[in-house]
C-alpha cells in the first residue's frame, strides 16, 4: 500500500490509527482505536489491485458481510467494512499474541497444545462451513494464538461464500490455475512456498471448491504442528504442486515418533488427495481430535495430590504453562543506562513463562543468546517446583521492531523482575538456572551493584557458562557482524565452523546459528550488541581472570553452586588449562573444586539442556542447599 505510513495518527471514520502491526501480499494491518467504543481494533487495508476492481470490490463487500455474521470464539470477528481514498478496509477484532506460524517456528508442538488448538480450529471451520463459507487459505499464518492460548482463525473476510450446493468458486469463476496462483501472493520464491504448500489438489487443478478443500489445508497445518515441517516441500512452486497432486507425504509418525498412531491416521485421512475419501466435515475431524484428547488425559492423570501438587501418573503428566508479563515501569527503567535508554521501553513489558505449580521452592531459568523461554518449556512442564522463565527484552518470538539493550541493562531488568517475583511469591528457597548467556548473566546477577543488595538466590546451576575468550566462539562471531551492513553478513558467517574441533561441534554451531538467525530474520542488532558485551570483558582480561572473579563472587553469595559443562573438545581443553593455571597460580583460591565444576560425559551443548538431566541436577542442588544455613544478605563485590 503506497504511502501507508502517512496513515499513522490519522482518523478514518471513528477509528484513530495507532501503529502498523503487519503487512504482506494480502494487505496491510494497523492497530487503531475505536473512538466511539473506546477499544482497540485492527484495520486491514486490502491490496490496491483488489480495491481498483469495481466488480471484485462489490463481490468482496458481499462476502465480508456474510463473514461478519460468523460469531464464534475461535474466529476473528469482523466488525465493519469501510473505504479510505478508494481503498477498502476491514475492521476486525484486535488480538494480542502470535500467529501459529510464529508459535511453531519450525518446531513440533507438544501434543496437548496441538490437540487443544486443533480442536478449536476444527470447531471454527465447522461453524463457517455450516454458514456456507469456505476459507480457501487455511495456513499457520492465518491462525492466531492469543496470549491465553486460544486459537483464532483469521481472514474469513477474504473467503468465498459457497453456492447453494455447497461449492465455492474460484475468483472470477473462470480464472485459470495460473491466474489463481498469482492471486495467492505468488510473487517470489518464498511467498510461493509459503502459500502454495497448503493448497488442496482440487484447488491446484482450478476446480470448484467445497468445504473439504479447507479440511485438506487443515490437514497440512496439523502435519506441521505434529512434525515441525510441511508435508509437501520443494524448491519451486512447480515441485510443490506436483507433490500435492501426485506424491504421498511421509507419515508424520516417521518424522516424530511421539505422534500417536491415531493422530497420524487422522492427518493421513485429512490429506487424502481424493476428496471423497477425505474427512467430509470439520465436525468429523473435530470429534476424532476430541476423543484422542480425552483418552490421553484419562491415561495421564489420576486423582489425588502429593505435596500440594496434583499427583503425577508418570512422565506424561504435565504442568499447565501460562504466559505472564512484568511491566517496565519508570522505577525499573531508572536502573538502566540513561545515556542509551530508548524511551519506547518505558511502560513496555518483560514476558515470562510460569508453570503455576504450588511449591515453596522457586526455580527460574535464564536462556541463551538469541533464544527465549521456549528453551525451557519441556522442563517447566515436568518440574515439581514453581518454575519461571523470562524472555530477555527484545528476544520474544513475535516481537516486531526489536530494541537492543546492553547486557548490563538486561541483567538490571531481570534483577528487578526477580526482586518483584520473590517479594510476591515469598518462596522458602530460590534456585537460578542459567544456560550459556543465561549462565553468564547469572553470575552478573549475583554480583549486584555495591549500593544495593541483590535479590535472594540460594542455589545457582550454571550450564555451559563461558570460561575464557576461547569458549566465546559463537559470541565472537555475532559480535563481529555490523547490523547495518547486510551485504557483509555472509562473509562474517563463513568462518563460523573454523574453530570447531570436531564434527559434533561444527553441527552444534550451525544448528544454533540457523535457529537464531531465522528467528530474528535480519533484525540482529539485539544479538550483535549482547554478543559484543559478552566478549568484551574476556578481551579486556585474557585468560581466566573474568571467570575466576565470577566464581569467587558466586561462591560468596549462594549456599549451593554447580557448574556443568558439555563434553565438547573446546570446553575440555579450556577446563584443562584452567586446572593448570589454578595449580600454578591458585586462581580459584584453593584446590580445583571438582564437586562444583563438572563435565557431563558424552554430551554435546544441546544435551546439557536435556529435561531429565537438568531436573536431576536441580534436585541434587536443592539437597545441597537445604543442608547449609541461610546466608545473611550482604552487598556482593562489584564486577569491576
């Protein structure tokens, strides 16, 4: 939409446009305030080519009117339709959360989440199909997941109203399949794959559509939710279309052995190429998903409570996770570096995950560079203690317009969040678990400014903290990237495997980089700044001086301390040199603490975060903490 930014702050009818919140080939979306009802809504401006076509615009009005009649908790409500400067727009319910595409981010969803969302999506389709409306573009980007975990199907206003016989025709009713693809954002390679991969065989062939086309597309979505990947893939639209028409997909259970056989069969039935063999209604598919959900819940739960918590019936029993927010008030922001403070931070929020377990033990988790609270979801779901995991500001999966902060500011925000959390929950014992960057931050969190005591932490479990400049190989790489010079990024990244001492290390480095770079999608200022701050002290003090100061400071602050490292060759080499330096110079102020600094045999970086291992380590650390008296609160030594 040309000149779209000029709409910011303007008033259309009684809608005041606040900010742009999305955009793509199917239009631009703005957050707006309804000045009559004092609520936020979303305004979606349709593509210019559609708005310029009088026949298409009139048809759109009729179809939007029919779609607005859909009243269902799992369908994004259409409130109104309007025009501005000849361009049509929809007024829709404003939602907070993320799309299903963002939620998955290339990962399979856990089974309870899949079944919950899947049942809700099927229910929404059943209601729409019952009203004679076929969506025609069901895909993860058109399914929203609210902060409360509720599914909302989007863009029913761009759907087709079925004829009395239940069929919905393609645009213009006479368009070729090629023309139809062009109308589905086939403007570049990425957009082709992103949309075409969810089309039904009859949609590809340009045939008249009915509700069963949506069920095929929904089957593709279910497959992706179960496996983290699409069933029909290729390097071009042609190869993807050929797969949809002629090739059988790999069963979901082969890609993810945790998928129940019955769910694999449901997905296979939804993906039948012959629509007469497919599910014939969304209600039928919804019923299968509901029965599977009921049966799994019956198998996994049993009555009774143990220690104030629901008694567990085995490894399948899971805690219910809730997303929460901590407001960055002026009081919190005064703790940040005023010289670099971006005023947009004031009043914003730090997001964190809460497993809601009733326990007098609080365990909180700090994630690695560029990652987020999802790193600890498997642990939080099974942890028998109260578990929280904040996502560092700017690292949220769905964040747009990321603001980069210094590492010191990240630590200050987490410190204030923890202080508030401990005051509110009043736990008897507090344990901190940090992974890579989170472990480095954990040490800095304990070494509070001298003018104020830090929040109480009784035990600290550090997983893969940095020992020296040598172990900062990925951070050094990211720190060297200029966020403004995108043309140089490939050159910066090319050496990323040179420091790897083994194939496993090479794979670990590349797996991590692919994960975070895909998440940030080019907006890597947050990564670069944090990485530079990680590397800086090790550059300024070569060797193990920084680590030795961290270790000594943490020892004086917590009752239980455990540092665990993977069996990677780089880490083993660094630990061997640390032992020799301690032997020669006593850098750790005593004999090497074998009980506190350990290596997890035959593990790589990712296995160190294995849920079973981490929970065992937490249990061991708690046993150690409970044997020792509570320390008096003191102001710890400064980092410098």
